[in-house]
C-alpha cells in the first residue's frame, strides 16, 4: 500500500512540474518493467532448462520461454512505445504533448531509471497445491 501511495504522490508531482521528460522517464520505467524486468524475474523462477515434477520441460507446449527485451533508444518499436505511452501520461496530467520521435528518443536515452533488482518470489504450482504443498 505504501508503494502505491508513493507512486501516486510521484505521479501528482509530475503534474506540478509539467515536464514532458518526466512522462518519458515514467514510460521508460514501464517499458523496462513490462518487457525486461518482469521477464527476468520469471526466468529466475523458471529458467529455460526448467523441468516439472515429472522431468518434462517446463517451457513446452503452449508455454513458450520468453526473452527479456532491454530498452534500445535506436529501436523504432521501443521509441514508438515510449512516444505513445509518454503522450498518454502527458494528456492525463494536462502536460503539453510531444510528437517529435527524435526528441523523445533523446529524452528516453537520457532518462535515468532504476536498475533491475531481482524480486524474491515464491510460486506454488497448481500440482504442488493439489498435493498439499509439494514437500
């Protein structure tokens, strides 16, 4: 709950500052979370060579092993994500939009985001829960 309140306070602070650069930084943080950091966390729990209780590969059938995608300011798709996301934030905060992809790419390149910190996550698989904890 504290983290959510802290994020809300930061978000409202962006509105007071009215800097589009803050929108870009937040968009880049979201990109990192969606496409890089969360995938790294998942792979720390279930590496590419993980197997289930029966010894079968965990990443098989409909479960395809994902790969993290680090942000690249020279990748057009990454910049389009940042451009769109930052402008959505700007509209929500009544900050003037910026549709200049080159300028946004430069802002994203300079934006300082938190480094990846692995999360400590414990996951119980459905088959573990059905067997009373899998111990």
